C-alpha cells in the first residue's frame, strides 16, 4: 500500500499499518535481528510460490528464520559438519536428536557420566514412551558392549563429563558404534572446537548446549545439533513439530558469541590449567579433577584427543559441607551459579545442586562427594582467580 493511501485511515489503523520513512533495507554491517513471526511477499503469487516450496523463502519463524539459520550455518562450519539445526535449549537439542532416531521398543546405551538433565529425560519421559536406556561406565569397553542388545539404536556420551571430567575415548566409542550399527551421539558442550571436533572421530551427531561456551556470556539458553544433511533434516521435523525452536534473538546472541569462541576458549583453558596446578599443590585440597594435570587418570587420552583441556575443573577439599559453604561464601571473584562456560568464573557444589536428585549410592558411584566443588573458569586474570581461592581456602 502506498503512503498516500493511508491518509483515508484513522490514526489507530495508520500506526499499526503505516510503512515507515526509515529505510530498513540498508546494508547493516552486523546481521540484523529478524524478530518476526511472519514474512511478507511481493504479491500473492510470490507468497504462494514460497508456501508451496517453488521459491526459497521464509513463511513462519517456527519453520525457519534467518538468524536461527545463520547460527546453524556457523556451527556446522565450526564442527565441519554438513548441516546443523538450532533449538531452544541444549535439552531440546538432545531430545530432538534422540526422538528423530527411536521408536517404542528401542534402547539406548548411554555413558553414566552425563549431564543430570539428560539422564533425567532418558530415565523419565523417554522411558515412559517405552524407549529404555542403560547407563554404562564408558571407560570399560566390555561394559559398553555387554549393554548393547538387538534393540539398541544409539550410543550416547559427553567428551568431558561433569563434574569429574571423565574423558570419553571417541575412537573406541566410534569403533563400537560402527560395529553394532549404532548412531553415535556426542555432547560436545564442554569442549567446542578448536578443542575437539567429534565428527572427525566418527560421531554421527554432535550436540551443543549453546547456553554454555558458544554463547559464552551467560545471557542465552540455546542448543545446536550438527551432522549429515539427512539426519539434520529429520531432526528439524521433530524440532518444528514439537516446537523447541530457537528464538531469533538468542540465535543472534549465540552468533555473536561464536565470533570470540576461539580466543575465549584459549583463555579459559590457560586459566583453568593454572588454577588446577595451584589447587593440586594446596595442602587443604584432597584431589583435583582436571584432564590437563598429569595426575588425571586419563591425562594421556585427553592430551591425544584435545587441543586444550577446557575450562571446567572440580576439586575435593579436606573438609565437609560446612567448609564448602565457607569457601563459597568467601570467594569474591567466583559467583555461585549452576551454569558454566561463561566469561566469568563460577563456583558450585554438585552434590547439593546439579546432582541433588541422585541417591547417595549413585552419587558415590559417580565420585560426587559432599566435599567436591566444581569451578567453571572464566577469562579474568588468572592471578586474581588464584588469589580468590587462596584467601577462601585459608578459612577452612
Ligand atoms: N549438556 C550438558 C553437558 C550440559 O551441561 C547441559 C546443561 O548444563 C545441557 C546439555 C543442557 O543444556 P541447556 O541447559 O541449554 O538445556
């Protein structure tokens, strides 16, 4: 409609429908945010052509949006995969990927060292749909193989697992998956490229909670899945119909985060190694879990697979829960929050937060004691991080 045609309408209608004098078709240096549900067309024929697929274009943001597509393209590039899909959260990425592959009666073999939310979904809602899971020690080849049944469709693991930083042997998992015709899904949230590209090791699908390092600033919830075009197209059908799509703004923020991912990770890894070395020598620390330390039981495997050991570490103090609380109250640079992979350093207590729903027996099996503290190391000055921990440890 021409501007002059609006003259005959009342103010209320004109405010809603009037075109602007501002030129929105300028070439913005940074991609704009397409915060829109719908898309417009040149004319009815053009619109019908887009709707029936004869012409490329967007119709409805749950089905596709330039910002979510852009993020998918960048993460596919990052992981060197054929295609990627974006989701509303890491959990939506995990559930959509798995739901695209299983039907009632199927079975999943999963590492027992996985994010608590993933385990809760596998054991709860997915199990209720008659899709069962076995949780195995992925360090034990025989235990993995023994858990596989004719109904098994998926082998699932995380590269570095929370909170004790267990390292998955991707060559081994890939060999087992190929031999048994399983789809290998690897959650790479803790170790995004350039640390590792699981597809190169034979993973079929790679998952990210973009909430963590990809976004990197603690201001979005998001997820991404990378894999072959065929697999991602199937996953996209699930995402769109179950509705767990990324918002354009969150995708835009993740896109912005991706631009500094490599420099942030370099800093996270360097700082984490320094903090781990400091804690390793501290008289009030029983044990440090960081794959970059020679004392970590899988240090050799980590060194052979990873380009940097990540920003996550855990340590067990010589003290009980009350001593843990004293440390958490005393730190000034670290913040008590449950997420991870952000530019600022975070501290938390797995036994009473992320793993609180586990039984004492399960916690023990995973090495989660009341004395264990988890750190997500940020990109602040490492001297300040060490000073902060040193002054807090003095209090116990
Ligand atoms: N995968 C891992 C390894 C995680 O740590 C988390 C969350 O902490 C998730 C997936 C789930 O991601 P989100 O919170 O974005 O749903």
